[in-house]
C-alpha cells in the first residue's frame, strides 16, 4: 500500500511541475498548454478575448502548480527522508483538494467569461 502512495506523491509532484511549466510558458511566451486549461472539445480560436483569458488564468495556474508540487514533495519527503506528522500531511492533502476544487471552478468560470 505504501508503494501506491509513493507513486501518487510522485504523480502529484510531476503534475505540479508540468503545471508550473505551463505557467512559465504562458508568462514568458504567451503560449497556452490547452491540455491543462481546456477540454478537448474547446476551440481556442473561438475565445472572445484571449489576452483577458490569459490574464485571468495565469495566477490560478501558479497557485495550483505550487500547491500541487508542495503536496507531492511533502509526501515524498515523508516516504524517503523524514516522517512527517500525520496531521501536517492531512492538512496538506486538505489544502490540495480545496485548491483543486477552486481551480476547477475557476477554469469553468473562465470558460463562461471568455467563450
């Protein structure tokens, strides 16, 4: 069972790094990695205000990426470096899920505003 959690923590950390990479691309080059932000059936060319959309989602991507990396790394530290108290890991998991729900709501709101 511990191996499953280790794999999940690695997935969280990796996904968070990918999200932060998407943020950096958006910030530096203005490029959108649509797989993180949009469903497959959304046509980016139909966006009413692409620059407004980018400004709207950029801080949300950053927050989601940081929290996801933090939660994944905390789990890996717990498994391989030093045990983390269960309450700390539980709070980290709760914060991660709250941010995940918030991020989902914000991406849906962005769809309503900009499409």
